[in-house]
């Protein structure tokens, strides 16, 4: 009887343990809200958005999670709006290193930023 009971309890415990595990590969925070604000061009202040994205990065690091693709690119574009070109380049390079498939686009953004910077 104990043998049959353990056949049901053990899988149930494994299922409960697995379902409580965080399955997300990335830490998203409120990144999607920030993207929405930018795309809708609400009165979202770039400085506030930068702070929010930097907070997402800090929390993701503390949880040993990766940030979602595009976050560093978005942060870089916000830095460009603020005229913080060194930080923008660092963010775009970080995006490129984390997500190599974005290399062409990040290079394009970096080159355009350099053009704005030299005007």
C-alpha cells in the first residue's frame, strides 16, 4: 500500500515544486510599460524612463536574470535624447554583445549617433 501511495505523492510533489519555479528567462520589470510610453509619445520624461530602465537592470542583476532583448538599445536611444553620448554608446555596445543578432542595427544606431554628435 505504501508503495502505491508513494507513486502518487512523489509525482505530485515534483509537480508542485516545478510549478512554483520562475520559468521566465528574462527579468522584465516594467520594461513593456516604458516601451509603450515611448511609442505612444506620452509626456514621459526621458530622464524618468532612464531611471526606470536602470532600475530594471539593477533588479535583474540581483536576481541573476538577463534583461530582455532591446532594453539596452532602448536605454541607448534615451541617452541619445538626453545628449549622453558616451553612455548611449556603452548601452548600444552592451546590447550588441548580449544579443549578437542585433549587431547590424546597433552599428546603424551608433553611426547615426556619431553623426548627430558631430553636428
